[in-house]
């Protein structure tokens, strides 16, 4: 299991407001196992954050903590296996 990565934000459950340009609600991502019988690797678990227009945010963590996976979720290169990612009122989710 990777070391933890933390992004601090609010935990509203509604769709993004006008000033919010990025919002995630309980986002998770698990990489699939390469071999049968192995478990997938959970890279991101339960990230909820709200980023407003003009706000600067830094995501920090150790190697393997999920920073790059989180960035890929924000630009939809990967889709979350749980939770929802909103970018300027557009969203991705597993369902």
C-alpha cells in the first residue's frame, strides 16, 4: 500500500458552484492486477477537495503516494474507480 497523499478541501456534497473549477468527491482509483489471483493496487482513496478559480494548490507526498494518479484523474486520462471528479461542471465517475 502506498504512503498517504493528502489534499485538503471542503466536503460539500452538491455539484460545483460557480467559483469552483475543480471538485472531487470521495475519489478512488485502483490499478488492475497484472496476473490472475493478484489484488489490484489502490493508488488513491477517498480524496475530497474543492479548488476555486484563482486559487493555487500544491499536492505533495512521497514517491508512490498517488500524486500522478490524482493528476491523471483530474485531466481524465484515467477514470475513477470510485467517487466523482468535476472539472468546470463536467464530470467523470465510474458509473
